């Protein structure tokens, strides 16, 4: 089977230009400001090979831990980068709503999503200065397209589940996702990347999101890949007037994980809420780069990211809020808090504000520290063991940000994963 989608006429020049751009840029180095604390040498030197056709031995039972306990959602499953129809499921959707594979949208002339792909695909995620986005644009073989038409409320989330198993070893995958939410429409999309086993592989995913005026989207990105895997994920959103984009990033997997989450508030009244939680151990490396661009006036953004790092792990957070001169009355707040559980764990955090308007309210801050000695003493004075006290305080720190997740089953599952990460000592909170 071909390694790439046979491109329609309008996409072929974009593919070629993206490949040329990747060759010109090359893999980023630590001399690049946005990659100053993250080396991609393990990816560049590994010679990962494209997975050129459907593969994998994943079965329905293997997916149970990753489906949030829901069997009534529309769920598209991709195994080792390729759509697995037998593992996917469909639920009734409102009239006009579409959830399909990217391959189908591009190759089926009769597909109503073909025009949407031509209108939006590759127009939101910038490849000019991002080598990984350029590489994805030139290489993707499949992915998903979600369209929610105007004035439509999806009552159940859409789940896009990307699974990698042992047959993905030494392979590379480039999933591409496009989400288009129409005027005054509302939806939730869960994008999961999971590993079955401990194979080393490389996932390079790009998601483009277009929100029309008054649209609302809750976008949950869950990364639970193999701890020997490498993951680079980019989500880029364009927001219309009075739209609301809510993003949550949850990361526990990968030897090296990089999440780029960008949104542009292009019209007045737009709101962006970006939250995240990362928990790593051993020698894992996790990097979050966020950028909220305030283009129009009277927009607001809120951002809270938390990290828990143990062992010799390394965390990076680089968040930027950019306010254009025309973006008066901007209201932006950004926070990054990190908890180090080991003397060998470390984090590099750099929240940034670049403001070119004079009538704004913007704040930012970051903390890096150990567990609160006073709180530990208080719990121990109430008869709680030292280990249990440390576990309880660590869970409380991590779980705080999870309370903002609106989809109950997603929140419950991620809270259970968080509890499980700190279970193991007497008095620790029980796993669900």
C-alpha cells in the first residue's frame, strides 16, 4: 500500500512545498529558542521508518483501559497510524454533523467533507517555521475530520483514539486531524495517543481547529504512549467572534514528549482556556509550548499548567501570551506550577508576556518547589504517616487542575490515573 494519501490536485503542491520546507529547516536544535531545553537528537538519529500499511494486533479488549468507560460515543480508532474500522464505533449524530477519516475525506469525491478539507486543511497549522508540522504535512497517511455544523450541539464527545503496539517498533506515524465547528455550535473532542507495550516509535501529530463565531469546543488531548516512545504533537486553533476554546493536555507517557498548543483570538469577544497536567518519572522528558495570540480587542485567556516530576525526569514549560496593538481590553492570566519529588528532577519554566497594547490586564507567574513542610508536619501531627502525607499532598496538587474538565467520564478517568500514580504507601488514596 502507498505510504501517503494519493493527493487530490489541490493538495499535491502543498505536499511538495511542505517537504521542501522540512528539508530546508531540518530538525530543530537547542540553538532554536523554542527548543532551548529539548534535544530532538534521539528522534533525528533513530532512523524511524514510515509504517506503510495497516498493521498491529490490537483487539477490542486491549482498548478498554483507554475508552473512558463509554460505549455510546462515536470513536474512530487508528492502529499504528492506520484506521481500524473493526475497532471503531459510531453513534447517532445530529443532521449535518460528520466524523470521518482523513483518507476518506481526501479520496472520496462524493464525500461532503471533501470541500471542508480543501477549505481548511493545512491553512491553520503553520509549517513555515515548524519542521515537525512541515514533516507531517508532507507525510500524513490518515487521521480524522470532524465537522459540527452551525447551531448544532453534540451531546456526546467524539473520541479519536490513536493506538500503537509492538508492530509499531522503530516506525513513525503522522496523524492529521481537522476539527471545524460552525457558528454557535458546541462540541467536545477527545484525542488520545496510547501505547500497548513498550515499543520505541515516533508519533508526529498535527491538529487544526477552526471555530466560527460563537462556537464552543472542549478539546482534551491525552498522551499515554510507551515510555520508550517519542511524541511531538501540535494543536493550532483559529477563533472567531465570541468563540470559546477550552484545551486540556494530560501527559504521562513517552521517553520524549513535546506538546505545542497554539491559539489565535482573531475576533472580538473570543475566549481561550488552556490547562494541563504532566506527570513524569525516571528519565522522561516532557515539554509544553503554548502560545495565545490576542489579535482582536475584548478577548480573554486563562492558562494553568501543573507538573509533577520524580526520578531524574525533566520538564519544560514555555508559555507565551502575545497582545497585538489592536487588542485593547485584553484580559490574560497565565500560571505554571511544578512539584519536584526527587532531588534529581528538574524543570525549566518560562512564562512570557509580549504586550503592544496599553489598555490590558495581563499577569503571569511560575513556581518550582518541593512539598510544603508545614502541611507535611500538620498531617503527621494528626497521625498520618510521613509517606501517606507526602502521597496525599502530591495527589491534591495534581488533582486541582483536573477539576476544570467538564466531561465527567474524562475527568473521572484522569483523576483515577493520577491517584494510581501515587498509590503504594499506607494511607494513600485508593484507585477508582
